């Protein structure tokens, strides 16, 4: 198994839970892949993502950055602990109206109390739409329901 590979059963279970969560469903956002310290998300853009001027709302892009950084860090958090975002910064680099958004999130550093990540959001033809960073707090007892029953992230 490569150094950044996750246990396939863990990855499948997490992706299934997250992709069927209410907020991911609302935004039509999906985790496409997870690796140790990396996540890959996708949003197929629809009319519901547009602000009144016909462009994807900045809040949608911020949500993608938040989710991509969060799920890149999450597998590294010890059982019984969870994460919550405490700060996010997004640089909007190009407008987008249609197609899809693809995000690659990275966990840059994870410690006992804080995690830090970044994400690049691209549109069709690999156009860079946004870059963002996120600081997350590691908290006891804040876990995904059923997380204790998941296989371990690594063998």
C-alpha cells in the first residue's frame, strides 16, 4: 500500500456517509476520492448555485474549500476526536457560471489542538477558480455518527 493510501473499507464508508449527508446533497457536492492528507471533491453546477448576476455564489466556493480541507485532515484525527472549522480564507481568482467545480484539499499540518489545510478549486479545462486555507480545531467528542464502527483509516 502506498504511503498516502487509506484503508479501502474506511475510505468507502466515509465517502458514503459524507456524500449522503444533507449539506453535501443540498450543494450537489461529492467526495470523489480520499487519501491520507488529501481529498478530491466535485460539484456539478446547477442554477441553484448561482447568485442573481448568473455566477456561482462565493459561498458555494467557500463551502467547497471548507469541505476539501476538512476531509483531507479528518482521517488523521484520532478516534474520539473531531474537527470544526474556526477560520477560513478564500481568494476568488476567476468567475464561473456553469460546468463543474473540482477541488483538491490538502492537510498541511495537524497537531493536538489545530489542523491547517488548503484547497485549490478548479473549473472546466482546469481553470483555477479559487484558492483557500482553513484552520480547524481538534475537539473531543465531536465525531461523525457511527465513526467508532468504521474500519481504521490505516492498516
